[in-house]
């Protein structure tokens, strides 16, 4: 009887049961944000937004863990635009803004799940996380010595928060249906909002976006004029935006919303206008995996969806200045000899590979990326390895051989377990979308470190969602046996 009672307690809770007011704190946050922008109180907003966001994040984490994940994604989607509007409302560009701390801080709240559910680390499904954390702990200690504690700590946050979100999802297996619905809803509505704004940005170029591009010297994003920008919509740059859109277009297959086709059309056009070729390739990989893993009925649906999406989008992409931008970018995929970006990446691989793969100790966290600005000897400037375009070399260069062995063992173990678990989840379209998205992000390591940032969030969220779905299904079967007196 004790066993039966314990297992019955594992039942998935009803969606948002007893939590119908969970949207109120979020609504208040965005309402206060809009009022302060309208009142041109940018300085107040710089302080109020992160404080209110963090308080909302804590409230949702304990009150509605699934909606907490959705709120976290909305902050990553919209916080950069809030920052730009805050600068514009006060009339000057701010090089550093506390508003950008909000999404990272709210995401790190998920670390509480690691403390609350640490016994999971000793279980089979938690061992990959233990290996990953051990690899990051080693690189952090090396980074503190070589780059300084601030740079190492900032870089640790960027590496660890995708893992923490994944662990948070796995720790709340009983609420898997809620997480599935929240994630799909967030990405579909996010694609609708960001896709529409991306087109506004491309054709009109709002003054706040132009001011930010000039102030931050984002030359890689094109020119701050209509028809001259690589679309980054409400996010910081075209790279993270393209990754978010790639995830949204994969989740379209798991959605039932009537608005998904409008969202898909707007998102696809904005995704194309971001001109991020590596993410274009990642989306093709995800689409191919979905076709291979699906049954014939779903394959027909995917192909029909692709044809419908093409019919909605091609007329706009094939006419006028949009077509010119697209043709120029697409030609670089064929004429690689004339592609300066491709040539630079090839040269980087040829000259730096030996350094990356023979550094046994590793440079430690804080040695690459924006964290180099916090290095003890950088003077606030981007360091020597501030721009690092290869995830394949970034991992061994930063983590060293010991850290890479631990970290990648955990990642590969997680990947294999997710693939194997997906075979028992053929009827779960969300799990199928997660598998294709996770593998697509992993395949992009050759271009960028897709295990951190937006790519890392998508990858770990996807793989841990599959494991959560498999465990939830197992608990459901066991509960049904108990209820029927078989177990």
C-alpha cells in the first residue's frame, strides 16, 4: 500500500491547476515597462526592469515552474528591445545596461532546482548532468587563476544556465504536459511577435534600433537603414534571433494553434532576412531528422506544411530589394571561394587547431567571448579571443583535456539517451520536434559554440524534455497498473 500511495503521488498535475492568476505578475512587469517607456523614464526602467523581472521569476519558479520557463524565454526574446527603448526614451546610448542582466539572472534561478533535487544526480538520468558540472568546475578553477574571478564567473554563468534549465525540466517530470504546452505556446507566439517586428525592422528601421546599432558599432549586422540591416528583431543580434526562429519553426510541427501558419510565415521571412547561413543549415538538418523519424502520415503533413509555407513566403522573398539581399547571400553558399567569411574560418581552423587541441590544461572559463572584457588584464576591452567562431575548438581550448572529457562525456551520454528514448515516444510530436532541434543545434558546433547561449538553451531544453517525456510515460504506465490492481 505504501508503494502504491507513493507512485500515485507521481501523477502529473492538471495544467495550471490552482494557478489561474500566474499571468498577473508577468502582465504587471510588461505594463510597468510600457508605462516607463512612454513616460521617457529610461533611467528608472534600467533599475526597475531587472528588479521586477527577478521578483517575477522567483514567484513563478515556486508558483508555476512550467510558466517560469516560458517567462524566461520571453525575457531572452524581449529584454534587448526593452534596453534599446530605454536608451531611446532617455535620449542617449548606454554601453552597459542592467536590463541585460534580467534574462541571465532569471534563468539562473533554475539553479535552485539543483539544490532542491540534488539526489537526482545520483540517478541514471542525472549522471550526465554530474559529468557536465564536473567539467565546468574544473574549467572554472583554471579560469579563476588565468583570467580572474570576474571573467571566470561570468563565463561559468553562460555555460551553466542552459544545463540548469534542462535539469529543472527533468526534475519536474510530473508536470511534463504543462512544460510541453508552455514551451510550444511561447515559441509560436514569440515567432509571431518577433517575426512581425523583424519585418518592421527591415523595411522601416525604428530609430531606437538604429541608435543601438550605431552606439554598439554592430557592423556585422549591416547598415542601420531600411533594407540594409540583417534582421535581429527584438534580440541582440541576428545569430541568437535566427536560433530562436529555428526553434520556433521546428515546434510548429508540434503546435495546434490556428495562428501558427501566420506566425510561421512571418517567422520564416524574418529568419531568412537574418542571413545566418549556419542556422539555415541547422534548420534543414532539423527538418530532415523530422522526416526520417516520422511516420508516413506525419511526413505528408511536414511536406504539405513546407509547401504551404513556401507559398506564403516565396512571393515576398523573390521580389525587389528582399530578393537582391537573399540572392547575394545564397550565392556565397555556391561560390565559397569568394566568401570572405568562409575563407577566414578556414584560415582560423588551419592556424589555431594545433593550439586548441594540444592545450592539455586549457585556458579556463573567461578566456573567450565577451567575458574577456572582465579579465584582470583586459582593461575593459574585448580580449584576444573575444571573437571565437568555432565550438569544436572553443570547447577543448577553454575546458582543456580533463574538462572536455568530463563535459563532452555528459553531453554525448545525454544525446544518446535522448535518441534512444525518442523511439518510445513516436506519438509525441513535441518529443520528435525536440529531438530534431537538439541534434540540429549539436550539428552547428562546427560554426559556433552551440552548447552555450541561445543554442545551448535549445539543445539542453530539448534533450531533457525528451528524457522527461520518457520518464513521465513510464510513471503513467506504472500508475495505471496500480490503479487496475496489476502492479
